[in-house]
């Protein structure tokens, strides 16, 4: 069930990002992605603190059960010396039970430690990525402003860019958002470059309209010459 709700949340988040894309305001979108990643990072740091707490609690339980098991062993030895074999047997049975619990908590402690270490590595990586995106935000905002001033970015260009859904880790949605925005800005920059080179920008137009027109004229002339009565 958890994976189902996660997929639903991912779809909702993607839909929100698509809506932002249509607003054609890169700076607002970049700020949104930064805030989103900051929130994800805060959640991850809280989860890390919780995981470390679980790790410490499991270790304390492990140590406590070992202490109880040692006390029970001493009690069993004392009872056996006094000839109370039934009492000694019961104490040994309890001792074994507490040793089993201690071993179980030691395993949980180690597993929690491994999960915490993995999450800690992800948090550190996300912090570095967040700093990179903050620097990238300044660069893209500047490029978007220049592209808009040059005349691009006002036509609602839709690139249809889609990035792999297998990107994992904290802030993956923000990273994908930055990639979409950069693709959009690159398109605007290309439009401006095409205008400077001469002629309007038409992505669906042939690369050499004049050449094609000449070939059409040649083909038509050849057909005329093959017509009945042509000289």
C-alpha cells in the first residue's frame, strides 16, 4: 500500500510541475523547485535523527538484556550450589530467553545503523546537490532574463521533454525540474540565435526552402516537356 500512495504522490507532484511549466515563468519555477528540495532535505534529516534514535535504543536494550541474563546465570549458580536444582533450571531457561532477546536487539541495532548510514550519505549528497542547484538557479535566471529581453520565451514553446523516472534520491523532482527549465531556456536561446542569423524560427520548416523550390520547378518543367504536343 505504501508504494501505491507514493506513486499517487509522485503523479500529483509531476502534474503540479507540468502546470508550473505552462506558466512560462522560469524564475518562479526554479524557486519552487529549490523550496521543494529544501523541504525534502528537512524531512530526510528528521528521518535520520529518528533512525539514529532507534539505533541507540536497540543497543541499550541489547546491553540491558545481557545484564539480566548475567544476573540470572549467577542466580542459577547460587541455587544449584544450595541444592535447589528446579530453581536453577528455571533461572537458566530465563537466562537463555534474555540472551535470545539480546541477540535480536543487537541485530536490530546493526540494521538500524546500516540504514542510518545510508540515509546520512543521501543527506550529505542532497546538501551538495542543493548547493549546486542554488548556483544553477542564478545562472538560469540570468539566461532566461536575457532570452526574454531578446524576444524569445513569449510564445508558449512546449518542448515535450521527459526525463527518466528511475532517478532516485532526495530532490530528484527538483533536479528533473531544473533540467526541464534548462531545456526550455536552450530552446529560447536557439530561437534568438536563429533570428540573428536571419529569417523566422520554424522548427517544422525544411532546412533549405530555396533548394527545394528549385527542385520542384525542375520537376514541373520536366513534366511539361513530356506532355503530348510539347516541343
